[in-house]
C-alpha cells in the first residue's frame, strides 16, 4: 500500500509539473528606452562604407572618438609600452533603465570602423549594466583596431588585454550565431571619423569597417538594466575609430540625434596634407613606423 501511495503521489507530481507554467524566451523590446550621450554620437543613414544594418532602420546610431572626451571607458587595457594610457578620449551612449526576465533575449547589431591600428589600438565595447550598482552584468560586443586586415578585430581580445587579470575575459553574447568573423578592408570615408575620414595609419590600408555583426544575448536572471555602447582611443589620439549600432525600434526611440556628424568627409587633395598636419597624423604615423 505504501508503494502504491508513493507511486500515485509521484504520478500526480509529474502531472503538476507538466501543467505548471514554463518560462519561454521572449524578444526584449527597446522601443521605450531613451538615450543619454557623452562625447560624439548621433543617428546617421547608411552609405557605401557603413551600409544600412540588418535591422533595416533608415538611420542607425554611432559613437566616435572624433570629438570624444576623456574618462568614458570602463576598460583599462595594457599598453605594452606603446603610447600613453592617459590618451583615452572617446564617446558613449547609455539607455534608460529597462526590465528583463530570465530567458528574455536581446538582439543587437554592431559595425566597427577604424583608421587606427598597430600598438596604438582603439577599441569599442557594448555591455549590459545592472541598474543601481553600475556593475557589468554581461559583455555584448568588443572590437579592437590591431593591424586590422591581418589581426583579430572582433572581438579583438579586448577583455583579455585588461590590466586586471582577475576580471571576466570573455563575451557573454553570441556573435553571428557563432560563425567565424572576418574583416572588410575597405573605404574609411565616413563623416563620424572626423578629419581622419578617408585616411588610414598604414599605407597598406589595414583600416575599414568590420561589417555588420549580430550580437545575441539571453538573460540569465530577472532584473533592471542599462545598455552602454562606447568607443575610445587608446595609446594616442592621432587616428579615429567609431562604432555603429542598430536594433529593432531604434528609429522610434528618443535618441540624442546629431544633425551633422563631427566633421565633413575627406578634404580635397590640395588640403589633405594641411588637414593631416593639423591633426598631427603625419607625425604620429612616422612615430609608429619607427616603433
């Protein structure tokens, strides 16, 4: 009798489990979020260099080191004896607080474009921040301009190059469904790059956009969060980089829209040398080649 009673209880327990509500994955909407900017950021339409994103919005967001400010990055990377870690101007955007449940999914698109490289490597990041504590809940994307045509640009081993070796060194999101990520050596003519637009630190043209990369993240627990996207110079401030980002609903979100990016496109040939000299690009390039 005891055996039969236990069996009945077990059977009813299994039935109850089958009938219990199951947490299903839901795509998180960011339509209602607002955005705060630090440095150079805005919305821009796609062109031949940074094309319209897979999200299909008429305009997508960007952050750029051209016109950036210091002290915006949560990451402190090793300089390997090159450059100056105080040279870290950049830009960020932060979302307003939003809520997520366990198993909710977040889908974002990123495109990193750089005119920089070698030992003076700019980098970009996207992270999920726990509201109230300002701690990193998840790393969603990283990129680094290191000899871009031949090196690892995305994820760029950014997290592994942190000065604090005790911090997490892997992304929490899945990029491009886990497929390998190449690099598109192409034009750098893009207004958000400022007067670096159209140039590259290396005559071999190791600069350009990464192409649009899809980032997918599944929340491991419920909570209130903030999204942060950013890009920063690292080592020096000679050449510039930018991070484009897009997601469903961005066009309808309240975003700090810049009517005009920080500078015009590439100067006419007669003024190119003056523009380079004005930025110190020629001197920076010579210094790198000696290094």
